[in-house]
């Protein structure tokens, strides 16, 4: 068993304690570790079942964690030089709608309104 798996199992045991079944809740940090490990192992051809078994979790949990948008890598790219400011429409959770501003101005307005 490699070091990553061993550390994951130790951290999971500390977090979970003696809880069983649906009572077991893994922290976001542990979930991210599992997803990152699976992605690394998948590049060498290991499937979700093998990786989940090594980590001591259910394959369905690992698949679900990998689909969680909080754990998807993002890439920030700059606008090309000379690009015109793009106008956006922002609707927040309270229903506030902001239209016709560039991204930076809309972000500042929403932040001030909170």
C-alpha cells in the first residue's frame, strides 16, 4: 500500500471514528485527496473499483465526489489584447439581477450590496 493510500486511510479513520454506513461523512479535504489520487491512478490505467478498494471507500462515492463541481480543475485565461469589455448578466441567490455591466463592475456592485 503506497503512502498516499495509507495517509488517506489514517485521516479517514480519525475523521469517521466508529460511525458506519450513511453516518460516515468525509471532509471536503479528504474527498479532494481521493479524487486527485484516482485521477493520478486513472492515468496509469487503474479503474475506479481498484482505487476505491485501496482507499477503503465505495466506488459510487468516489465517482460522485469526482462529479462534484467544487473539485473540478479550472483554468483562468486572460482576455486577448484589445478585447472589448464584455457585458454580463448576474443573478444571485436572493434574486438580485444585474445587467449591462462588465464583470469587474458587476462584482463590485454585488459585493457592495451584500
